[in-house]
C-alpha cells in the first residue's frame, strides 16, 4: 500500500521552509509514500511540478474559511493519510480542515518565532492548537528549546528536533555559470573582494547591521563590495541607508533570484546577520559551495557551526564585532581555506539528505502505525 502525504505551505515564494518541503517530496521512498503539495501560488507550485510532484493551489495564509473548506474537500477527494504542515498558519489550517477525518497532522516549526515572546493573538491560537497535533517537528534542538521556553504548556514529548539537511544532488543538477562570466553578465567588478547575503529583506534578518559593518570595513579595505540578493519590506530602507553612507556604488541590491548557486559562486564570504533563525538552508548552501560563513550565534546555527573551526560566529550583534570577523576572513586566506574544508566535510558527514529522509520516514511510519525501517540514531532530542 502507498500512503498519501500532503505537504501544506502557506507562502507564495521559495524560501527555507519551501525548500525543505521540496527536498522531502523529491526524496521520499515512492514505493511507500506519495507526496502531494498544497501551496499559495503558481511560483512555488512550479518547482514541485518540475519534479513531477502533484500540486494544488489553495491559499490558507490568512486562514480564510473558504480556503480551509477547499483544503478539506481535497483531503477527502485525495484520501490523504498524513498531513505535514509547514509553520504555524499551515498547521492551524491543516487541523481545522481535517476535523473528524482521522488524519495525523505534523506541525513543522522552522524558526524561533519572535511573536512567542509577547502575548499576541497568534500565540494564543498556536497554544490552543499545539497539543492537538500528532507531532511537532523543530528544525533544530535550540528551536525546540526556544519554543518550549515560551509555550510552557506544550507537551515536550510531542515535539521532536530534526535538524535540517542538505541535498548535494541539487548542486549537481544546477548548471553553475563560470565565475568570471557570471560577474560580467551582472556587471560585478571582477577584481573586488565580495561579501554576500541571500535571503528576505525583513527586520528579523538584520541586514542593517551588515550595512553598518560593511561601512566600517570598506573604510579600511576599499577593495571590497557587498552583494545583497533578496526582496522584502526593508529594501527601500536599506537602499537609503547605503546612500547615507555613500555606498551606492559598493553595495549591489540584486532582488529576488532563483539562481542562488550562481551568486554564492562569486561570493568570497557569505554573511547572515539575523536576529532570529532556525537552521537556515542558505548557510548549508554556502558551505556546500565552499564559502566561508559568518553568522550571528542564534537558533540552531551554533549546533552547526563551531567558531573558527567550520565557520565564524558573532556572539553579539554589533557592527564592530561583525566588522572584525569580516577583517579576519579578508586577511587570513590560509585559515579560511581550512575552515571552509572543515565545514564542507562536516556537512557531508552529518547533514546529508539520505539520513534526514530515513529519520522522517520513520516518523511517518510511527504515526501511520507501520513497521519502521533502519534508523541511524534516536532523534527524539
């Protein structure tokens, strides 16, 4: 018997949670599980259809009752056996749509939710639903701990930490444009040291800190540029900040791009200055492309990065500290080369997609009351 697993997304663009869902759907054992995706727009849907994953457009981002009823109808028509919902709104929608249908629901926690710190409507609603899920998955140990710290009523036994993984076959399928050619196509100076960021331009990503640090850095090292790939509500503010520091010719805002590996390929250093994170795939992608990673020490990142061994961690969000780290990677080529190799080897050894899928399929099997397959470790951290 083949079991139908529906992955539910509430977003319209391909970000971290969507990439995790895509990796899961493309790597599940199709002799046991048939993955189906529900998402909010054609852009995300296109990625899944390209991989021959059956997909549907239902926008549950606002928890609209009409869309939830559409989802319920789909659950019945497709005879779904299990729902894997990504983040809070999708999880709530999944539970509402599956009332009395006897379908197990997994709620996937992809980040340290900032709103958990305050009394908000979303926190109250999430608290009411959390115990009703068959299981909650956190993308790292620290993310699980953060969630449990701010929702003290949650059942810790029903929350499992399953760290994100990296699918190396994804790079093999991607046709990376030669370094110099890609720079020429995008009008990037070929003789500059390149710091880079990839991700959403929102307050929690803390890109303003990166701009402030780069401003300090380039005063001492003018042979450098900063490339920012991504879109978001903070973009205009960041562009204005670059103008204030007279950095418009040194900071390149390249918007949302699908070809992230081409951009990582031309970076000398990848920087993630976030205020909150889970275990971001962009860091795994940068390590897979053998780029030095500088990151704030938040979320599940310290579980992945040992400072000065396989990356650089900033313990405090300060322009001066980040600038010092930028200075270190700029001046110490040999040390950086070893850190990059350590990161790549650790990624291959401990964060491979095969082991991740093996663990996840055992979770699916336990919820469906099926015999487990061989598991590499106990993941109920």
